[in-house]
């Protein structure tokens, strides 16, 4: 699911300000894409859920670094890839 720039901006600002409702929205919008990518890498459903939590912790910590000119989903997938490489 691709997010519109306006929706991106509003949700991201809410998440940066630690708004739990906006964090939940972000999770609901992005988690299916991330979960699918994690499962495609061969992880079991239980492993994928654990990794997904780790990825979202990193996403929430790093949101201020997100460049709005980039696609948000791609940026989130890059966060996952960095975590995967760091664990290897």
C-alpha cells in the first residue's frame, strides 16, 4: 500500500511526537508489507513477528531521519535490510 504524501507527513509527525494512535495507524499501514518481506526471507511466522517488532522499534527511533522525497515503504524496507545485515 502506497501512502499519499499528506498522509505520510501527518502520521510521521504524530509518530515522532509519540502519538500512540498515529503509531498504530503506521503499524497497520506498513506491517503487511514488512511482514511479507520478512517471510520471503524464509523466517517462520513466529520469527517474522519478532523481527517485525524489532523493525518497528527502529522505524520509530529513526523517523526523524526519513526524507519525505523518498517512498515511505521503501525507506521502511531499508530499515529492515539494515537490521538484517547487522544481525548477519
